[in-house]
C-alpha cells in the first residue's frame, strides 16, 4: 500500500523536498520578509511540464490572519533557494 501511495504522490517524477530544505526555506522567508510570529508558511515544490514554465519552482505560501495569502514563487528547487532569489521573487510578487 505504501508503494502505491508513494507512486501516486510522486506521479510527476519529483520527490517532495526533504523537511530540512523546506524548514530552511521557511526560516529564510521569515527573516527576509520580516514576518510576524502568527504568520503561517507552506513550502512546496511544483513541476510544470509546460515549456514556458521554469521547470521546478519552490512556492512559498504566506498566510496571516486578516491578510490575503501571498504566493511567492522561486524558480529553483527548495534545496537551491537563495536569499537573493527569494528577495527577487518577493519583490516581483509584491508588484
């Protein structure tokens, strides 16, 4: 059963980023964005098969009470997200 669930969860051929990478990106986002303690973050990787997409993106959802959820997309795997890339993606998302 676990093999079947694992195959379903990894149907696009990319393993979910490990917890250490997600935690590192979340901590980096908290520092870069100067988020309050009540902010909740979700860090995930997505793979886009569309040729116009950058391939693998790390998406950071920033959720705070009473504020619209932000989706910051960094064109890199979670393990490769840098402070500079996160700052640039946050600035682009902010418009």
